[in-house]
């Protein structure tokens, strides 16, 4: 047989025992069938399990049936591949008409595992659109299919690989957009980067137990892939391994897996649930980003860190179970998880990254653990359903815009440890009616409470040294403010606080600041009142039960006599009346004294 002029052996009957035959429709191998495969009567090449399979394939096969040609390479495959002779011939033939069988028992590699991207045109079958089916079963010593070997063979529907194969190189089958299924032999240890990338017709793949390495985006953009089982032999999944597999509904991860690479399942928009193995210690960034059908996830107790944007844009995610092993939630980790309604963060958590829950518009409640020392900027920005939040004593500052635009937030309990509330921390919290700032606070950042249009009263502590620009700007309902004279005022602190401006004008002041300063000086009982308020708030926070029960138990801690300069008896009586109204009622009551 000449090295270039391979005859069209369409009538050649292959009888070699190394020839592997399987149904052209369902891909079942002859060995798995009760009867022999039946040949198509017209071309004598296509084989099927039964009439149903033949009928199923006919729509596709009809156009090619009589034009099919079989090319068999029995010997000297190495030279014919290297010289490019076979490729040159394949490039002249019509699309999807060639059945190629290579059965050279001496060949160990097809293509080159070290082929660089610049030399990819040398890959033996690159862009051979004439290939319909390839059978390498007879290459009994074949160990590797090199980089780009069959890339862009866009008509290739089936590849049969020999049991000797250990490596599939980078891009080896990338863009084989007609490939529907592939059986990887049990000898395979390594699948290179992009090996089956953009094989958009691939519906299923079985990864063998021998596999130890799955490269970057190995199955990226396999948009028809519905299920995958990852074998026990793998400890990590490469970056983007199954990224953009938009039909993937079922994934089984083994207990051996410790790392999920970056974007491993990003944009897998059909994935509904995910069980992560107990072996997993790290979830790469964007690992499940924009998995828009994912509804629930249970995180394993081996996990210490959730990397950035790991679940960002998972718009159907309603429930996440965190374990006590977790210490860090990275930035954007749950950004725009718009179905997430409640979150209980574990007692092990120390850091919550920037914008971690930004735009979680269904989140109504969140419990922050006492272990938390850092709450980064924008952490709960635009959580427009969040009604209340209790911040732990471990926090010393609230970062920029941390609750920005939480338009349903009516109540917030700030810890005694807090020294700084940074810029825009509560800006546009349009439902917030009152806030008690702790005695530890020294600084309020720019617009910290700007546009809190429902805020009516605020008591600023003596510890406060700085009120930055526009802290209360556009708080149009703000009427009562207790402001210490120690505080340095930035520009426009009370800009457009219409109610307060009117009050100041009525008292004969042409701006708010001197009016408040003047008022403050006249407050004689201020310190006692604030001390009582403080003590009472602490007692409420430390109590258990319903809101009303907390107030009753807090009141029990106050002496029921009329001692002291303040009318404590009256104070207590008023408190019982306003008990159900909580801090708001208390502040309203105390402000009658100031
Ligand atoms: Zn079949
Ligand atoms: Zn036929």
C-alpha cells in the first residue's frame, strides 16, 4: 500500500480482531449486545443494534450513506502522520464522509504532546472535516494522542481509543462539535487543557478510575453534556473544567477531591443541587458562579475558605448550610444571590469579604457570629429586604457602604466595641427610624446616615469626635438630635434636614448646628438619661425571648424607687407603656427630657 495514495476501500471487509465495532446510533459496542450488529444495506459500512437504531440514525446517515469511504492504515502510520500525507488527502475529501481506522501495533503516539500553539498546524488531523468516525483500537501500543491532534474535526461523531492510552494532550479534541460520546479507556491518567473543550454535541462522558489529572477547561463549553461522574482517582478539578456546560444537571464528586479549580462549574445554568464531598478544603473563585438554577448547597465541614465570587449570581439559591470549619467568606461570594432569604453564619467565621452579600434582595435576616472581626465594605449593600440586624461585639468598625441601600432595615443593634462607622454605611436605609449609637463611637464617616428619610431621632454619644461631611444629609424627618459639643462637624452634616431646619427657625436660629449646640448646653439631665438609656439597651440586648419579654426582663433590673435626680419612677412607668415599641419608644421618651 502506497504512503499517499490510499485506495478508497469502501467494500473492504474488516475482519481483524482488533477492529472495534459499535452501533452508529447508540454507540453500544458489539460485545455488549445479544446479537451481531446489522449493516446498512446501502453502504455496508454503518452498523446498528437493530432497526430502531438504524431508523434513529437515518436522518443523519441518509445524506452520507452512499458517499462514505473507509480508509484503513495498517502499517507505517508513524511516517504517514509525520509527513502530513494522510492529512493532505483527508483535507481534499467531502465533509463527514471518511471512516478512518488506524491499526498499526507499533505506533505509540499520534501527534505530539509537546506541540506548541505556534506549530499547531502540524497536528496530524487538525481541521480534517472529512472525518466522520475514527477507530484507533488496533493501535495496541498507543500511549498518547498529542496536542491538537483532532482539533476542529467538526464532523467527527465517534472516536474509539485503545486500552493502552495514558495521555490525551491539550486541545486534542477541541471543537469536535459533532462528537456525541466518547469512551475513555481505563488506562488514561491525564486529560490535557481544553482536551474536549467546546465539544458542543457531547452528551455524556465516563471518566476512568485511572485519571489523575483533568486539565484547564478540559470539558469547557460542552453545552450538551448532561451528567458527569468524577472518579475517585482525582484530587482536584482544573480551572474551568466544566465551565459553561449549560446542560449539566448531575455531577457526582468523589470523596477524594480536595480542590475545585477556579470557575470549575461557572455558568452551569442547569445544575440544580450540589453535594460537595467532605474532603474538600478549597472552593476556587467563581467555582459555581452564575449557576442560575442551583437552589441549595451544603458546604462540607472540611471547608475553611470560600473564595471570591464562588456563588455569585446564583439567582435561584435559597439555602446554604455553612459549617463551623469556615473562617473566611471571600469578596462577592454570594453577590446577587437574589433568592437567598436567610443566612446563619458559623461561629468560626472571622472575615466577611467585600460585597459578600451585595444585592441579595430577598435576604430578610442575617445572624453574624461573635467571631467576626472584619466586615468589609458593601458586605450587605442593596439587601433591600433585610429588616433587622444584630452586629456582634467583636466588631470595631463598620466599613464603607456596608448596609448602603438596605431600604427595609428598621432596626439595627450596634455593639459597644464600635469606634468607627465609615462612609455611607447606612446611606439610603430609608426605613430606619431611630438608631442608638454606642458610647465607644468616635467617628461617623461621610453620608453615614445620608438619605435615611424615616430617621426621626438620634442620640450622638459624648465619645464622638468627628461627624464627617453630610452624615445626616437629606434626613428629612429628623427632628430630635442630641449632639455633644466635643464633636467636630464637617460640611453639610444636616443638609436638607427639612424638619430640623424648621425647628431651628422656630427657635430663632438660621441654621441647624448652632441651634443644636445651644440646646445641648441646656440639657442638665443629659448624662443621667444617657446612662440609663445605655444600661437599659444593654439589658434588652442581653435578654432572651420576644421583643416584649426582653423589655420586661430589662425593666426588672432597674430599682423601683424614686431615688436620684431623675424621676426614675416615672421613667419606669413610661417604659412599661412603651415596652412593645422598644428602643424607639425609649428614645422618644428620653428626648422629652432634652
Ligand atoms: Zn444501537
Ligand atoms: Zn448506509
